[in-house]
C-alpha cells in the first residue's frame, strides 16, 4: 500500500481566521483504498481540514493535492468533478426536494443534458439519459436501504434518515474520495451499526477511499486503517489505530479529558 | 405526510419511466389534455371579452413562469421583470420591422435577445444576494425604461413602435379569434418546456442552489453559471411573453412596462405558489381576473341608489386598485405556499374523503 502514490496529499496546511489558527502546518497523506479517520476534541480543526480538501476553504498556507494534481486553488464544484464527494457535519440536504431528486443532484457532473435539450425532454435524448442515471441512483438507494422514503421530502425526514440520504447523495457522485464529517453523530446504536456497515461496504465493495471524522472511538478503532489526531489545529499523532491509542500525547489531549463522546454542538461546516 | 402520494390504490408504477411522468396518473394527464381541448372551445362558446382575457392570461403567464424560475426555483429576486417583458415586445417588433423575419420566428428570437440582456443585468447576482440583488434589478428596471424612451432606432422613442400581426403560412392573424389559438399554442409549449426543465439536470441544479447553495457547490454545481443561467432563462420567458403582447396589440409603447407591472408579476407567482409551474398559471389567472371581477362587482352595485353617489364610486374605485395589493398581503399571511398548495390540499382531501387522516 505504501508504495502507491497517495490519492490525497496535504502538505503543511495552515488556516487562519482573523486571530484564530484553525490549522497549523498539518501534513498527511491518504493512500488509495484506505479508510482514514481524523479524530480530536471539539474545535480541533477537523471540519476545517475537510473543508480545505473539499474546497470550501482555501488554506492560508500549504497545498492540497488530489490524484497527483494540485487542487489548492480549485473551486468546490471543480473538485467534485475530479472525484471528491462529501457529507456535512450539520445536515445540508436540499430540504424541499424529495430524496430521489437530492440523490439525482449527485449525478450532476455526470449528466450531459442541459437547459436546451432538457426542456425538449422526449426529443433531445434527455429522457433516456435521466432514466439511465435514475437507475444508478436506485442502486444507491437500495444499497443504503432508503427505498421506502425515495419520494419523501428531504426536509421532513428524521435526523438519522437525513444523514443516510446525505451519504446517498455523496455516493451518487461516484467519487474516488469520500469525506464523511461525523456520519454517526446523534445516532442510536442500531443506526450506528448500519452506518458503519455502509462505510465499510463503500470502502471495500465500491472501492472508495474514505476520510472520516468521528467521535465514537469504538467505531473509529474498529473500522479505520489509519487514524490521525488533531488538537488545537496541530497534528499530534498519526498511525495504526492501536498505536495511536497508546500514544501518550493523545491520551493527554483527547482521551484523558474525555467526558462523553455523544452529541456535539453543531457548527457551520 | 412524508412519502405521501395521491395515486389511487392499485395504480402501481413498474418502470422508472412511468415514475418520471409529468402527471401523477393517466387520469390526471387525460384530464389535462381534455382541459386544453375545453379551453380551445372558448372562442366558439364564449364572447370576445373572454377570448381577450385568455390571451392576456397566456402572455402574462409565460412571462410569470420566467420570473418563477428565477425567484421561486432558484431563490433569486427581480424587481425588473416588466422591463424585460417590454424589451421582448420592442425587440420582436424591431427584428420583424428591420429584417422582415416572420413574426412567428421573431418572437423566439426576441426571447433570445432578452435573455442576453437579462444575463447582463443578472451579472451582479454572481456576487450579491437578497436585498442588494433586489436593488440591482430595480436599477435594471429604470435603466431599461430610460433606454425605451431614448433609443428611437429600437423603440420609436415616444411614438412607440408598430408591431406587425403574426403571419401563419401566409394567413395574417388580425382578430382575437385566431390569435387565441396562437396564444394557446405558445402557452402550452412554454409550460411544457418549463416543466421539462424542472425535471432535468439544470432545473434540479436551480432548486439545489436555492435550497442550499454551499452543498450545491460541493455537489459539482457551478454557482455563478447557474445564477446567470436562471436570469437568462427567466428573461427569455419574459421576452417571449412581451413579444406576444406586442404583436397582439399591434403597437408597443414604453408606458406599460413600469415597476408596477414588475410587482404584479411578483404578485402572480406569490399568489400562485413560488416554485410551482402550475401555480404560476393559477396565480396569473387570479391576477388577471381579479380586477375584472372587482369591476363587475362595482358596476353591479351601481344599480343601488346609495352606490351612485360620487363618494361611494370613488371609494369603490380605490378598493379595486388596492385589491391586488391586498390579495398579495393576504396570501403572504394565510397561504404563503400559494394556490398550488391549496389545490394539493383539496386533492388530498377528496382522495381521502371521508377519512381525514
Ligand atoms: N468560518 C470560520 N470562521 C471563523 N472561525 C472558524 C470558522 N470555521 C472554523 N472556525 C474555527 O476554527 C476552529 C476549528 O473548527 P472546526 O469546525 O474545524 O473544529 P472541529 O474539529 O470540526 O470541531 P467539532 O468536533 O466541534 O466539529 C474553531 O475554533 C472554530 O471556531
Ligand atoms: Mg467539526
């Protein structure tokens, strides 16, 4: 695995908001096919790190490269086209659309119909293309076991289901790298188990490289190939789950003061 | 309510194709087709007054659908829609008068020209939103009005421009009776195109931009492109509606395209339902008929002795003018989702009758 060139390479990324240093000189790389987790206390800069990868934030310093291409200056939509998909810590579905349309939006960059042949629907090939992609979306829907709500308005769903629909939408993009920001936050045990299974399947069956932020240490230790720990915007450890757990900096910074890892305050992703 | 569907029991969909149809059921589709045929009978059974009302409804409804694509579906705002409507009217007359291109072709061409102008004035939308965008589009309204008054080569200045009648296969459409069918044709075509747009890629992108622009961008949607595209398509519809208006009246003058008409367009889509294609049509019907109904109400009252004093007739005239504003306010308060939503409720009620759950 180490001999391959990394799919994602973060070099000396720093991110400053006014006086706040959200990230300081963070470097790491993720190999194709890995399931890589980022952990750390609240406000450590985990979401900020994902935002730098997905293009929501541009690092103040340092660079992000994806599949060997420097994407530091690219806009989020261009990165989506290159194959980066993500879900958000606080939900970010298209609330008034139904579940199916939400997922179809994920196909946006793969669809070719437009404002000219889309309106001509039956004549310009748009119908045929839409139906083909609909088929793919139905596969995603089956995989994530949400077929019973496919016509429901996204905004009316329960929290757990919305998280799942968001994952479906990101999967529909067919990304090579999928970024998951606390996919299991606020879920009960059963929902967490389902979600863990989906993530493993995405990684192993669908061949997606996964970078995941998660507070549930049990899940992180169980399913991750490697783990990175952030604290106050700095990387304090990186390695195999067991090694990271044994690291004394980690114990001190994160696990030592562990009070409860359940619901976190949501903040702008 | 989540996965609620209005299909009758036993009407299952077995292919994705059936599931993506415009109308929920074959029954509704047939009803709609029947409805179009019924409307097509209007010139034969009703008098010219209703034919004229329908023609008004059709060109306003086309322009209003454009505004709904911009405001209701994409979540932007425009206070200058009437100016684009006017631009389309002048453009089509100008194209036809200067090049001799047949009117039937100059109408869509005027739509394209208006789309280009709309995109130009939509440029600020790439950077600003909300109130600031509203002000920017207000500027478009006034700049274009000024342009209409000054650009004599294009609009005829204060004299206005003559617009030739539509010519279909050598047959000139002078009277309301035959224009009615041209209007019906344009209405059906433009609404079908709009409906299809909203169920394909770019229409979904509009709604995505409206509902959550940050995640739309993460899903690969170029925000600037779609915000501008929405202005272009919106103006295209305004331009086509305006062009029809011009060729219907036979004459275009700048006075009609004021901010008042822009507000009325907004009224149509608010009353009909933001983000609803069929609601747009309902809202337009409402807005065109409201003054007519008020008018006949007022004249019905005038048979009474007390109603013929000048104080009362003046008062009634005011009420008539205020009715539109009042209707918009009442809808915003009591039915913010518009007529389309109310219609949905009524359908749901009858489907479930007599059980109210
Ligand atoms: N847009 C922003 N503007 C200003 N400060 C920000 C912004 N985004 C993040 N921050 C700050 O950066 C720091 C890191 O935030 P971030 O959201 O990355 O933390 P996190 O590790 O994801 O925390 P949590 O576990 O609570 O989600 C915090 O101090 C936060 O207040
Ligand atoms: Mg976070």
